[in-house]
């Protein structure tokens, strides 16, 4: 979503929307992999008129909005609350939230966390971290100043949490997920869904939390504004950025490769 399908102003370009409609009219299938929740992605699902299941929570869940069914879920382990509390006690200046299937729970609302809830249109609940129900935590997001991220990365490296992975999803967000969970692992689960086993999967993303998805797809691409870590893994670095309809450029590339007459 952010930095790929959404512009820097958090909008979807008309050019991308038109290309998506043209692609699906030709028989292609389009969906999204995002860190957003079931609730906060709903507005984009309607705008895109998505018919396919969506990868949410950075790969911890696949959800079918048409049937309102969870098709796959891999929540954090039981010790996730203890790990989050340990990190929070060491770096109390970090904002943060716990994301569950039923919503978002903010446990510290610093300026960066406020920015996140505002940009994503989140209507959260507020609670002490120790009081949040420990069942079905899909991810924990920490929000902080860019210069604080390396300190948290060092803390995580020193403590070596075996059952949990961490990923930087922007220059101010650092996230906890179950070990091995990513948009890429969710893409592998997507291939197992009924009716999707024979499809060729093409992915596009721009940030560190997109790398596995780009690697595991049959063909991975990235917009020109992508991080270098992503560009190094992509088979195609597009000429256009998220502000210039990079998704539409990729769709045109796919249609041309498939030699489909889209006149």
C-alpha cells in the first residue's frame, strides 16, 4: 500500500485505478498485501472493488471480505506480551499498538503513534499494555523517531527473541511478528487457497517488509522510490514512483508480456 499503491499523500492515483480495472477485465486477478487491519483496509477494498482475499497485518492473516471469513491466521506466540513489555520498559519513549482481529489497541500514544492512527484512519482503543488480552495478537507496532529505530534494533538483536521476528515497515515503525511470518510467507499460503494454485504471482512493493513477498513471487517488481534493499531483490525496477502510477506501469508490462490485446 504505502509507497506503492498509495501516493505520498495517501491517495490512489486514477491512473492506477484505471489500469487495475483494465487488468481484471482481461481476466487478471488483483489484490493487496498490507500491514493494515481488517477494519482499516475496508475503505480501500471498496475503492478498489477487490474480489480476491487480502493479505493483512503484514502477512499474519488472509481475509476474504466477500465471505467475511479468515482464510489463514498465524498469531504471535504466548510470550509476545512479555516480549513487548520488556521492550517497552527498556524504551518507554516509544509509542505502540497491539493489532488483533477485533481491532487496534494503543498502549502509548506518542506523536508518531498519533500520526499513524491519523494516516491510517484507525479508531483505536486505549489500554495499558499489561491489560490487553493476550489472545490472537497478530502484530505489535512500535512508533518512534527515526533516530530511535537503531536503538530498538540493537535491543532486539541483543535479546535474541527466538519465537518472534521484527521488521522495519517505515522510517518510524518497527513491528513484531511471529517467527517466519511476512507478506512473503502469506503469499505462499495464498497459493494453497482453493483455485489459486495454478496462478502466476506478480508482486510489487517498496520497503523492507515487502522483500520476502518480492522474493517468493514468480516475478517481483518495485517502484522507483523503493528502498535499495528492495531494488536489489526485484527482477524489475520500474521507471515510475508511487506518485507517478508505478502500479499502472507494472500492469502494462504484464499485459505486454502476456501479449494480450487490450484495445
